[in-house]
C-alpha cells in the first residue's frame, strides 16, 4: 500500500481516495467482509488529514460500499458489489474465518512480513545471514550437477533413493543406524511435524513438550486439534507421563540439542531418562535435531541412537546449516511409519524439489557439507562472543543469560516482566524486529530470543542499543 | 524385500527365515500390528517351499512374536516386543489407523509403487516421459543462474516476487490480469488444493465437481471432511447449484481445458454458464488449468479471464510441461485469499524451493519455456497419432474413444464393463500398469486413462498389445 493521493491531480484528495478504495473492491482485492485499517493508519499511509479520510469513508458508507460495525471498525459491506455494479462475490472473509486451519499468530505474521523488509534490523531471526550462506559455492555446485533424465520426473514417495542413502551415511556418524527405507525426505522439519500430526495421531491426542517450545510458535499439532501439555524434563517423568497420558494417544516432542528458543542442551542422562520414561508408557518421541551441527563443542549422541524399540522419529534438515531456501529435511523412523507419512506427502505435494534433493546429495557426498559447517561454526562462535560482549557491557543490570553453547540464539531474560506486545511494537516503530518469548510460551513476559546469526555486526550493535534504550525508557 | 535364505548357510532355511523376521521386528521396521504378506507371497519372495514358510511362521507364533487373526492373515503380535526382549514399542499400526488423514487408495499406492520400477510399461502415467523433459537444457540453465545472497534464505510467504511478476506477465497472454500480490507460489496444483481445503472451507463444505474427476484420485478435500457432489455441467446449472448447496459453504472445482482424465475441453459458452451460475449462488470456482499449454489447437480463454468479481481461484503449474520434479505451480486470486493461503503455506512447509523458483523464473523470462512448449506439443501430437493408429487397428471392436485435443490422455471406453481391480492386477502381472477409470469415478467400470506421454513408442505398442490380449481373454 504505497499509494498516496496527489495534490496535483484534478480530483480532490477525498475523491482520489474514494476512487482508490472502489478500485480495490472492484478488482476483488478487498472482498466483502474485509476490515479496513483504522482511519489513523489510513491517514498516515495516504499522507492526508484524518478528516479527509473520514469524509471519504463516510461517502463510501453512504453508497453502501463500506459499513461500520460498532466498536469494531469499518468493513467492506456484504453487498458492496451490489452497490458497485449489482454483482455479487463470495464472502471470502467468512470463508477464511470458518475454515479449518488456524492463522499464524498475529505477532508471527508481523515477523514474517517485516522480515521481508531491508530497512529492519532482525534481532531474533532463526535463519543464517545471507553472508553466512555459501551462495557462491552453491551456485558453483549447480554447474557440477549432472541430472539423470528421470531426476526431473515425479519423485518416489520417500524421495531420492541416493539422497536417502547419503543421509543414512551422514547420520551414522551420530550413532543412528538407518536404511534408506527408514528415511523420508521432507521440505524441512516443519513439514515432518505436519505429516506426523495428520498421519499418525488421532484427534485429541496429547503432544508433550517443554514449557518453552518452538511448537508454540508454529502450530502443526494445534491446528488439527491436538492437545499440548508442557512437561518439565526433570520431574518424575515416567510417572507424570503415565498419569497425564491416561487413555489418550500421545507423543513427546523434544529438541534435546540446542533447543529453540532457549539454546538448552540436554545431558545424556536426561535423554536416557526421557527415552526410558516414554518407552514404559509406549509414547513415541519426536526428536527434532536440526541444530546439532552448530554445537560449539562436540555433540553427545541423540536419543535416536539409543532407540532399540523403533519409537523415536528423528528429524534432520539443512535449513539451519546450508540453506533454508532448498527446503530439504529428513524424517527417520520405522518403515511402517515412514511409508505412511510418505504416502501422505504424496497426497500433499507430490514430493520435494528434485533439484534441491540433487544439490543436498552433492553437498553430502562431496564432503562440502561438513567442510562448510566447520567454518560456519567458527563464524557463529565469533558472533556469539561479539553479542555477549555487548550484553555484558550494557545489559547486566536489566537482564541475564546463559553463555550460548552453539546455534543461533541467546535466550535473554529480563529481570522485570516487560516483554509484551507493546515492547514488540515500540521496537518495530524503531525498525528493530525481535522474537518475544511469549510466542514460545504464552505465559512468558521476561524473555526475548536474541539471534546472533542474522544481522550484521553493525546491525547487532545498533539493534541492541535501541533495545536497551526502549527497555530503559519503558521502565 | 530382495532377501532370500541361502542354501549354503549353516542354518536351515527355516531358521534363517525366523532370524530375518525377528530382525525386522527388533529393528522396528515391522511394528506391532503389521500384517505379513501371505505365505504364498513369502514363499515366492524367499524362493522356498510354502511349507518351509509355514513352519517358520508357526514357530514365531508359538513364541508370541506373530499372531493369526482368523480369516485375515498373520500379524506382528501386539506383545511381540515383550516376547522378544521384554521391551515395548508404540503400536504404530494403531496410530496410523486412527489418525486424521486418509491413506491413498490402494490402487493408487500400487501405481505410485510400480511407477518406480523400470521393468513396467506405464500406459496411464500422468507425466512426461524422461525423453520429453528438457533435462539437458535445464542442466545447462543451472549454469546461467546467478543467485542473490537472499535467494537462498527463507522465502517470503507468497514466494519469489520476481517469479510472481513473471507469472503475471505469462498469464496475461491468457487474458488474466493479476498483480504479484494476487499470486502465491505453490508446490504444484495438488498443494494449491490442499491449501484451499484447510484454509478456505469449513468442515462439511460442498465441493462440486464433474462426475469423472481428478479429485477422486487424490483427496485433498475428502481427507478433511468435505462433501463431494458430482454435477453435470450441461444441467440447469444455476438452479442445481443453488438447490444442492442449501445453506452450506461450497466451491466448484473444474478443469475446463483438457480435463484429467477425460481430455474434455469446455466451450466458451459452457465456461460462461458455469461462471454465471456460480456467481449467482456466490460459489467460488477453482479453475485447474495445468494442461492448457498442451492443447494441439489454440486455447480459448479461461474462466478466470471472465472473472470480474474475484471469485475464481486459478491454478497453473510447470509440472505437466517443464518438469514435475521442480514442484512449482501458482495460485491466482484476490489478495485476501492469497494472503491467507500463503500464511498457511508458511505454517506447512515454509515455502517452495528457492532454486526451483529461480529455474522457473529463468525459463519464463528467457522465453525458453514457451519455446520448449511449442516443440513439446508437436511431439505429443505425434505420440497421440501413433497411439490412435494402434487403437484403430486393434481396439475398434471392443472400445471407443474421442480424438485427443491435446495433453497426455485418451479416455478409452470399453463396450463392456470390464475395467475392475481384477483387470488391473492381471495387467500388472504382465508388467503393464494402467490407470483404471474407477479411481476417477468409483462407479466407472468401462474406462481406462491411456497416456501417450510417458511410455516409449515401443512400449506403447507392446503395452497395448498386452492390454488387448488380456481384455480379449477375460471376456
């Protein structure tokens, strides 16, 4: 919405605004039921007085094109089309509101939106900076790809066999023994979770997770009616799980290595305890292991490596290490489960991009992948130290944090409960985008997820200064 | 399952089979509740007598590892793990059975499976032959790609802006006026349907379609509880739609140009009638237009080009023209709808492959795409003529068909109702894979979808001869 009325036009500002709104409705961009921005917002966008906007909207209401709902705002009228040209169109807004899938949380929609803008400092982004992606090397490796004629056809349900073989070789170093038939290629970890949600769980199933969880910021399970229950992994797990599970189906979601957003790393004993507890209650475990390559020190074995009973579904991905744009991850589990989820993937999107699969295969096989990760880890460590330096300089009086063990994040905890939508918005007005703790735990008003992986050193410094100022002022 | 026991092993064949089955269960590949193949099938696979298999299975049953269900077969026992090593594992089979998403129809699972095999003649495949894909040119164009550093990050919710711009330019030639904000990049038409199903329709909504429909062979709508109603487009549409819709939300799914599987092409009047009828009942139309580039004669304008009320959701794709392996399609509609569906796509898979998007952008912009399609159409016409020649030679006494107007398919209609699972299986035994009509219309026992797009000329000839023989014999 970059449009503004022109003061040089022969029409008045008000007339231009009326025309502009009408055109949007005619084109079907603003459909019946669409809520308009507030008069204040429109005035700012149009660069005119609020009274000009108000007069224009009044005229449109009088014409039956817009309608007010008391205390709620102004909407495109249900019969706006009749008013415009005696046509009707579907009430899209109603379609959307009554449909099955939940929208993203508003904060996350805003994050998605503002992440597209170049003038915003992204202090929380869960993604490598463009400068940390091996773009030139990937471009170079495209020249080395030699495509088999069949490579560009529809994929087999589980994905490229060669890639699955290569992944088996790769995870073996993590102590996981899998065969290609135990692997399904997915478009990242999130798709793996979606497939599990619709392909493995009955409605009303329980998803156990930690209190602060990535799953609260997306909602593959919530969207299809699963019940989320937070569990402290240091409680008496076996007993708690058995009690709370009752007769329901259940699954335990865990990110034991470099948890998103807390950065936490489980001890081997904690992993073992979870495995044993879940085994005794026959609860499958989803082990989300997409950050393990980014540990600054050597990683301990994943839960999957202890799995003798086929009850751990293991998720890996190149999104956090090589490129999220490739959209390639993997899910490892018993063949029965893998075949089922591959069948649903075929019904969902007919498989992942063949070219992306070829690229990942090439990078795994040639050793480029592991070489790249080594240098990536070094750069992330350097960035972690840099950001910690700033935190120590400025933030010790208002916040605390753990030294990062790897990955992207510092889980910054403010002494006061100040992290709310208001802080998020105030920072956004100063062009600083944060990931507030409440998107990972609705109860949380003290944390933000700081990422040292995305912004430049300069932006990190500037962004943290603004964060400091805004917090200081809001106290 | 290529394993066979060795006669040179120190263990007996029976012991080796017991060991092999046990290992599969221990590894979690065969989980509690898994149904074993029949004894006959196992004997064939293992290359042993049926009695050897029977004895091995009896022993495993006695040990509590397998169990018989009367009249149903042999299963991995619920407590097989207790028997094996006093461990327990989740009852995956039960998880699968009670989960939300329907499995693919068995015939389609078989088709997906057999399509992976090189020794099968694929007479029905909805995919271009490897020789018709411009593999070498795509490989070549990879060298021309120059990736922006941001290109490999997470995509914006609607997909690459440049690609959306290029698509707007491309569909303009089809009389569709869209802006980038009206476009969402998807991983093919099927994903577009999935997004519409969960993002736009309430449970129990009605999906109108033609009696014989692609939607019956996949089930993006059925899987989430929508109700499918077949409509004859030559009925009194407006009245029928209004009557059958009642108070429900509804949507009309149409493939007006080169319908899959019938190959039918709607007249402009038929399109207009549908548009008017849907408009008067305020029913959105999903126009699936993925085959239009493959019309042998000039295409008439799509329904979307008549759409002044923003009620047509238009789907395009490169899967049928350039490469299904790229997984790139597009959905065009009012911004309200597009933003909603893009939001769900972000929650589902975080966008489509960036590299695939770059490739399609390059092919659209450079003119390579349209040039390729021209020569593709010629080759498809040649193949259509070839297959029709064979049909005319052999099949006139048992079947009839319409001359294909483009695309991949001839909708072959047998005079007798002979197209059933039995025919499908008999042909599979002779290594010929068909797409029987009943997967597109459960009532249909007369049609098969013949595709001249996939098999080689030699295979087409051989496959049709086998089809002829098998039908002849089965009469």
